[in-house]
């Protein structure tokens, strides 16, 4: 690897660390793109070592190239190098809606734990599956083979990571079994809240010349006007299952996180509403 490549790799490590410290790091997608979230939308973030300052890139301005001077200011806590107006507040002051702490999607359900039969070492581990996500809990043993805690891993079926650890005796550590289950449940709920946040940010409070296209019902679900023959509007909800579908009995469209993100990334609410109509017709 050349010195230039080394510098670029180091710059990306610094960038991600700064974004995490600022709380705007979103994820690294399957194509290796680093994504930041301003509280409303995702942006692809790159490092351009030939520049000093940040610039917007891409057709829709949804890319950000961070220059060397901007990278240093990010590391010092200046989020405006990414988002000049700062991040979107957790509460929508105009409409009085606070950031959602618990998912409202009807697809969300409590995790149910069973023995992890996929783990060949057979250490009394547990596993739970929810939609296309899977979590495991395994005991960690001390020097005398006593159980000193539990380690949690989880994620969707395409990726997963260890999370939820604490410090015990100065080492990267372990949780009690109750804490481990709670950590998995919290992570799973947060992923649903994330999907719902992207959906709300894209479609909520949207109007055309005929009036509001979306509203929230008493259950907190988005209701979208579709203006199809015999059907004026439908509920639109998020699911972590990699599946999009329409229930005619409930007049409800379920959209996967993958679909929601694809339209959110391009800032295309009209395209997502067209997808909703296609699902109804199919």
C-alpha cells in the first residue's frame, strides 16, 4: 500500500471516529459507503485529501466530501462541517412530536429466546429471531470456568456484530443474563424505530395541490392518500423483514427497511408513494 493510500485509510478511520463522537454516524452500507444521518436523512460521506473544506456532491446533494481542514474541525466537535444547519432536533417543534422511543409498527414483536442449537460448542447459549434479524447470548467463563457474564451479538441475516458489553474488572466485559436480553431487545426496537424514522422523514406532512398526502392515525402509523379506484388511502408501516407487501383486508402496505432506505437515500417521496401504489395493484 502506498503512502497516499495509507493517508486515505487513516483519514477514513478519523472520519468515522469523529462522526461517532458527534452522534451522526449512521452505518456503512453493503457497498462500503460511509453514511451520516442529520436526524432526517442519510448522506454519503467521503474524504477528499486534495481539498481543505467540505463540499456537497451528487445529483441531489446527498453526498458530502470532507476536506482536510474540515476533518480536523469535525474531530474538534464542529458538526457544521457536515451539516451547516446542524442536526435536526429530536423533537419536531412545529408539530410537537418527540423522537419515538418505542416502535409502533404492527410487525414488531418481543424476542423469544430458545437454546442456540446452531452453536457447535454447546455452552448453554440462547438465540432469538425476529423478522430477518437474529440475536445470540453466550456465557463468558472466568479462570475457574465460572460464568462471569454474558455476551450479546446480533443483526440482520446479512450482517451482525457484538454489542451491549460493559466494563468488568477493567476488561471488555460481560452482562448479566437479564441485562443481555434487555440489550438485545433494545437494539431490535431501535432498529424498528430507525426504519420508522426514515419512513416518517420521507413521507410525513407531505402535500400536493389537492391537500395533505399523508397523516398519522391514532396508532401512530402513516396513512397515505393513494387515490386509486375504490381506495382513497392506506396505512404504510415499516418492517425489518426483507419483504414488501399489501394486505387488502387491513388496507395496509408494509415496506422493508431496504426499500425505505433506497428511496430515502435519493430523497424521493414520490417514488416511494408510486411503489406503494404498485404493491396495491399487484
